[in-house]
C-alpha cells in the first residue's frame, strides 16, 4: 500500500462557485490581474461572474486578454509587467488550459521582475510566484488542480512545460456550467485531452494508490462522455447539463492523476502535431493513443485490463472510438521531416521514461512512421 498524499490546493466546486466563494478572494490581497483569452470567458459568463465577485469584495483589478491557444511565453511576460504596474497581489486565470497555464507563468514572472523571459525554464533561485486563482471553462486540461504550465516559445514555436510547486493554484473555483458554451469540436478535443491525461498517468510507472483512485473515477466519467460524442458525431449533438458536469469533473480527477504521475510519450509527440500542423492539443495527444494502449497491453496488461473493464469495452473498440474522434487522416510526413522532428529528443525526456516499457527516440521515429509516413 502507498498512501503518500500531497494536494496543496483548495477547490470549491458547483454551480455559482465564484459568487458563493467570493469572500475567499480577499485573503490574497486587494488588487489582482485577470489573465484570459479574447472571447470564451466572456461568452460563458465566467469573466463577468469574477468581475462581479471582485467588485463585491472591494478588490480592484485589470484584465489581460491576449492569451490564445498554446500560450506564448512573450504574452505571459507582457502580462506580468501589467501585473506589477497595477500592484497585483494575485493572479486570476479564467478559461481553458491556455489561460490557466498562462496565469501560472504570469504569477512567476510578476514576482520576479529581473527574470529574463527564457529563465522561467531554468531559474530555481527566485521569489515565490504570486498566489494563483483559477476558473476553468473547458473540460479537458485539469490545469485547475495541477502545477504544470505548458508554454510556447515565440521564436522557436516549440512547446515546453514548467511545473514548480508554487504554480499549484491557491484557489480553484470549479463551476461546470461554464463548459456549456463549448461547441462540438472543442468538446471533443478537450475530452480527448482529459482521457490522454488520465491514461498516460494511470498506465505510467509513477502511478501509485492515490492517483489510481482518482484515475479510475476519471476514466469512468470521461469515457461516458466520449461514447456520447462518438455515437452522435454525425448530428454533432452536444452533451446535456449532467453529462457536461461529468466530463468537467472527470477532467479534474484526471488532472490530479496527471499532477501525481505526469504524462507519457503521447504528449511530447503530440507537441509536434500542434506546432507544425495546427492540431488541437487534445487530438494531438490521442493521435498516439492506439500505440500507447498497445504498449500498455504488452508492459502493463493488468492496468489496461482494469481500465477497459471500467469502460466496459475492449481494446479494439476503445482504439476505434479514439481514432474516429481524433480524425487526423490528412496529415503526412516525409522521412526527413520525421528525423528532424525527433532531434529534440537527443536526451530522453521524463515522459518517455514514465511510459509503459520505457520509450526512446527511435520509438518516437517509428511512431511517426507508423501513423504519418507518406
């Protein structure tokens, strides 16, 4: 048995979570910067709810709303200057995974005015990040309950993550009703992202008793939503309020498994598809899910069998559902492109090490060949 447990977050969940828990915001200070994207947080009502909550508590704020998909490092750096300018005591992130991840980077930069932009990846002797409050509006990332922030470099275009302990949110206000405005394609991609998070962690070498419990609940909830989306893909029907909530909470359960275990090889390989082909993050990761479960069948068969039994399905059906919803048939690569893409893994990343049976650069090349070679 392994009951090691460390969850340094405070999550308040349910309908109207922002309003009902606004009093908790005052403990962080009287000024904050809201970090968000251009439209979604307004469309779903999360931004206006937070503004009302801040006004109710007498907290002044400003808004930085330039965060797009795959948040750029320079935008986070720019937002941090704005946070210092207004004297922000804490950072509020509102949106899907991109604004939430960005808020974590902004919190680090804001408390370290002398930090160069690229030093966020390497500098350890620094001031603690500002407190972070997160409000999620999609059902995929799980960033609301973890410390990982995936950032895109504005020059190289490459995605790379940070995961310092002070990037755990101090407070998460989790209201699944904000996810109701997501269109079909985003609902699919975020659900796929959540499934990638949970299975990569659940099958990985770091998964112990506690993340296993969270992971099994996540698998149950997310698979139910994915089956609905698969069965109604022609009509592009959207989940009802109950299923939306199950997908959202499933993503949080998956996020806790992710926070404990990290991801496996589908995530770094998926970065290549996002950077070079514009594939949404969730679909980019599940592009490799078929190969991942094949390796799990070989190296962690008991874990895979347990996951499939929770889903009440078999491996081939699971792979068919994921492949159909991911739908990347139009992407092709040359041998030279594959070699160039894989140069980034001259040193074996942790994601490879944590994968079932381990994973190498040569395995990565073979994965791209299997799926995309012309």
